[in-house]
């Protein structure tokens, strides 16, 4: 029997690269291959982890996160200070305003917090709102005006971007465009943003995600589809992808509760791996930036990225 | 990828309205019926006299197996690996879930205890029993034989890892109807092919590069053995994902026969990977997504295994069909007229998550499930499949107005905005806004129930 046995590596050549977004000190994107396939890309672009800090700690916030940060967790400025010696590449400040009675006062407070934070760190910053559309429509433009250097601001959605995006654009920041797990909506939204005059090289896609075991599979596949389309030449889908894995992972029972079957194992190991694995599966599906919450988990995933990217 | 009936039909006389259309010579009433049978491989292609050469070659090309399916373990109930047909799960559901295996050395001091732990591990998630698929038994002392027999008796699928051909074949002589996967280090393809043929067991073909695997495969195929599993040794973290992707791509997209077999990856073969369970878990999660069919973990850690089994469930579900449960009233525990009424959607994940928490609270409750096309709470709400009207109708058709006397209804916290809408539709009822996340349901229900009892 004749056997064909000469092997040639089945390399792909994609003409279109993922857009490079300048995060102010770091770049996201730029590769023209799927993640981790180093010999196919002309430019190797290491995925990034951003550590997320909240300005308000809800009452049901996971104990493990509270334990790690200690009292600092209740004070975002202190939290940022203590984050500075932890080798993070970037920080996400989540202005999750809780008291909605007096939004204006909360926004004022957020602006003051932001001014302080800008003074104490020069890490690339992502300034994130509440994900409540009306609140963000007021809050995000104010943050954009307050930030005196280039930041990445979001997320904007189809329902509120008209109030936010023009100001983010004028202030020279990048924007995070969020759509609900649907590649067509993602593309359509990017087109809308560019029609508004937003430079496509300053857009980052947030396709939305679920945590491990809670809808992660849908995000996984949408990201894979976005990347396939992007590399094959769709210039309204070839922006870097960001996913907020920390938020999703830490709202699960798996990351929070000790009151579980013994088969679920040790809480700390489980919670850290829950967040880490939510992150790694997003990275293999194609995410460029993962936003995480527990510094231990960040360390593990950063180590993985460092070793796989050499 | 296989052709569908419709794709085949396009090449038959019936679709082109040619004179022979539906001539019935194949034994089927129409060309369409024949096409459907052919797509399922239930009839040989030669049955139709009017097949064109074009269809014949397209069909042969399409039905060529991309990746072999290899079963091993107990003859009656083997675990199967391989037979994948796509690179991405959005193209088509992945076929055989990754086999998560745990290593155990024959010399392990706590062998029996560890074996039992692995055997008994079982965890329910979204209505599915998740278990450890396989044990990798390493030959580290003279009790290897005895331990192998013990595992075979337990019926847990097993990988035998040894350097010793005699020891291994002696075991195979004794466990006749149990077919382990055989890994003999430093042995030639010819020797392994011999074993495969004599015992009808799959064997691992290993190499340090893809080229080496290809050369080995050629030798196996020459020796008429295709019951093999590929293994890459000594892998750097930097190149492993790419190598596994290339093996899978060669098989799936290029139908490159020498690599058309499933792959086994040992975490111990990954350079600079520590024994830390989380670090091992992270790499395993990546291997699970990117193209290993069997992964052998160094240690058994419940938390890591549970995370990985969850990920596997996610990656191997059918992306086309969300798991649904029947929309009806589920009484949880010994319900009575004072039991709380809770409403949520019929997405299996949502249902099982919520039921677990209600059970944990020990408060018997009625769980009313709405017909919401298998969507999660917020997804269904956005798609207008979980609204005031649907919820009100659910409460009425399930007869809850007679079953309980309190007329209070608890809804998921994320849809608090539905309160008014529901109360408009159900004027006698009061809508109570529950917790956002299931993890907070126990506390919520307990304090709610306490409050209700005080009011009685
Ligand atoms: C996976 C997903 C999908 C999947 C569908 C999955 C499914 N079968 O439902 C797909 C991709 C198909 C999808 C589609 C859409 N989606 Co969607 N999706 C998600 C995602 C990522 C996860 C949802 C999930 O599976 N959660 C897990 C389950 C278990 O959660 P759950 O049902 O809410 O249950 C939890 C709690 O609610 C609580 N709970 C449940 N019941 C009860 C009951 C009581 C009494 C209590 C106390 C608690 C409780 O317990 C559970 C665990 O904590 C979320 C974002 C996110 N991270 O949440 C968006 C999200 C839900 N989707 C959204 C949208 C808008 C859509 C679309 C309308 C988009 C579009 N225009 O096409 C479509 C609608 C579908 C359609 N028209 O066909 C939005 C909803 C926006 C909003 N807040 O109003 C979200 C929030 C994303 C976003 N941020 O924009 N989606
Ligand atoms: S023999 Fe061929 S042409 Fe005739 S009915 Fe069957 S499929 Fe159609």
C-alpha cells in the first residue's frame, strides 16, 4: 500500500491582522494568526491581563477577594496603591456606583477618585462604568473628560453609545464596544461607531461572556467566529477582544461557597482555578485582553502566558 | 465532513429531472429517499445505476475518516476517543468528549485508597453525572501486574504505561475481555503493531516531533495496524498548542492519514510545568480546548477535576441546541399551602442551579418553570420569552392559585423590573424580588420564610 507520509506543517496565512490598539504604554492586538500559533503570525502579540478594582464592594462580594486585599478593598485608592507592586500590566477601574438615589453626587465622587488614581499610577487604565445604561450614559462622558491621558473607556452599548462615544472620541480615548454574544450585532455596532467618526483602531470588542459552567461556551464560540472572520479580512470585526472573566467567574457558587458537595474540592483551589480556567478558555478562543480579579489567579494565568509566548 | 442527504441529492437524476429520475432501481421510491439513506451510510453507493463519477469521487472524499475512533476499556462499555470532524465547535458539535485521566503508580503507598477515590468520584452538573474517565497505571514496581488486574476488575478504562513488553503482555494474557490502551516506552512501531494484532488493544505511538509521529504512523499502517493513539513527548510550553493544532488540522482539513488518529497528552511531558494542581489544571484546560483527546493529570485534586469536567461539559455541548427541561410545576420537597412559589425559565442550566439551592435551603417550595425556549433568565427576558404575560399564564395553568394560600411569587433578582408587569396581570398576587445570583438563594429563602411565619 502506498502511504503518503511527507508532512508539511499545515500553516495558514492570513492577510488581515487584528488591529493594533494603543492602550497608552502597551498595545493590544496586531497578530495575524489565532492565539498561540506563533509560527503563523508576522507579529507576535502577547495577550494581556488587566486587574480589576471596584470602587464599591457589594455586600455579597466573595470572601476570598476580601481576604486577599484586606481593608484596602474598601478604598479604591489604597487598592490601586497596593496593586502597584504586583507586576500587573494594566488596571481596570470599575466605577460600579451603587447608590443610585443621587447619581450626580456619585459621579462627582468617581471623578475625584479617578483624579487621585491618575496621579499615583501610570499603568494603562481601563475606566469601566456600571453596565447600567442610563447611569453609564452620564458617568462615562465625565470620566472621559476627567482623564488627562489616554485611557480605554466603556463599555458602550447600542442603547447608549450616542451619548458617550462622541465625547470619548473627542478626548482621544479608546472605547470598549459591548454586544450580547452575537457576531452580527458586533459587526453592526462597530460600523455604527465608525460612522460616528470613531477611529476603528481605537475600538475594542467586548462580545460578552459567561463564567465557566454559566454560559462560557457561547462566548467561546462567538470569539472563535469573530477571529476567523477578522483574519479572513472582515475589517469591521478585526479589533482586539476583551472579556470580563473575573466578574463572571466570581459570581458563581463555585467561587464563593463552602457549602457544597465534597466532590467540588477545596474552596480556594476551586475558586482560583474557576477564574483562571474561565480566562484560559477565553484566551485559547482568541481574546486579546482578559480582565481578572484575584491576584493569585492573575499570577497563574500570567505565568502561563509568559511561558507559552516565551 | 460528511455530506448531508440534500447535498447528495443535488447530484442524483431526481434533482435534475432527468429521464431516470426516481426509477426505483435502487430499491427506494425516490432519489431523495436514496440520498437520505446514503448520507447515513445505510446503503452502498453502487445501488444506484445512474451515479455519476463526480458524485462518486465527492462522496468517497467526504466519507473518508478524518480522525479514527478508538475505543478502549471494558469491551461492553468502552470509552471512545477521536472521530472528530471539525476544528471549531461552532461548525458542528464535537463528538467524543476529552478523556480526563489520572495517573497512579503501581508502587503508590495508598494505591487502594486512591483507586477507590477515582472510581467513586461522581458529581452531578446540569443533570449529567460527571466522572473520571480513565486511570493511567504506571509500572513502578513488581506489583504492576496485580494492580493492573485490580483496575481491570473495577472496569475503569485504563492506560497501561510501562517500559516492559513482557510484563505488559502477561497482563494482557490474563485480562481477556478488558482492552486497556497500551503505552510501552521505547518500543518500536513494529513491536507495538505485533501487540495490537495479537491482543486487539490500541497502542500509543509516541515521538518528540510531529515528523517522528508521521514516520511511525507510516510503519504502523504498513504493518496493517490503525488502532493507534498519538503522543508527543518533551514539549515546550511555547510550541505545544501549535503542534496539537497542526496535528488536528492535518487530520481534519488535509485528511492526512498518518495524523488521522486521536492524541494523548501527559502533563508530565510539558516542559517547566510544576506539580502545582492549579498550574496543571490550567494547562489541562487548554489541552481540552485545543485538541488533546486524552489528558493524563499527575494528581487527583477534586477542585481541579470538577473545574475541568465543567469545562468539558461546556465545550462538548451541542452549540445548536440549548439543554432544556420540561416547562411545568416542580414541587421541591414536601410542599404545602404555605410553601414559597418561585419562578424561573426552562434553560436546563438555570433550572438545575436554582433547584440545587432550593434543596440546600431545606425549605419545600414550588418551582414554576416558564416555557422560554431554553433561555437563561436575562436572555429570555430580552427575547420577550419571560415577561409578565408568560409568567402570569404559567401561574394560572399550574393551578398555583389553588395550591397555595399566600399568593406571593418570587422572581429572579435580575428581572426586578418585571414586578409591575406581573402584578398587572395577576392582580391578587404580590411579586417578591429574589436574589440576583443562585448562590444567595439559600439565605434569601430562609429570611423570607422566617418573615412569612412571623406574619402568620
Ligand atoms: C449565553 C448567553 C446567551 C446565549 C443563550 C443562552 C441560553 N440558553 O439562554 C445566546 C448567545 C443564544 C444569547 C442570545 C441573546 N442574548 Co444573551 N447572554 C448570554 C450570557 C453570556 C450568559 C447567560 C447564561 O447562560 N447565564 C447562566 C444562567 C444560569 O443564568 P440565569 O438564567 O440568569 O440564572 C442565574 C440567576 O438569574 C439566578 N436565578 C435564576 N432563576 C432564579 C430565580 C430566583 C427566584 C432567584 C432568586 C434567582 C434565580 O440563578 C442563576 C445562577 O446565578 C449573558 C451575559 C451574562 N454573563 O450573564 C447574556 C445576556 C443575558 N444576553 C443578552 C441579550 C440582550 C441577548 C439577545 C437578546 C441578543 C440579541 N439581540 O440577539 C439574544 C436573545 C436570544 C434570542 N433572541 O434568540 C443580555 C441581556 C441584557 C439585559 N440585561 O437586559 C445579556 C445580559 C448580555 C448583556 N450584558 O448584554 N445569549
Ligand atoms: S436508482 Fe438512482 S436514479 Fe433511480 S431512484 Fe434510485 S437514486 Fe434515483
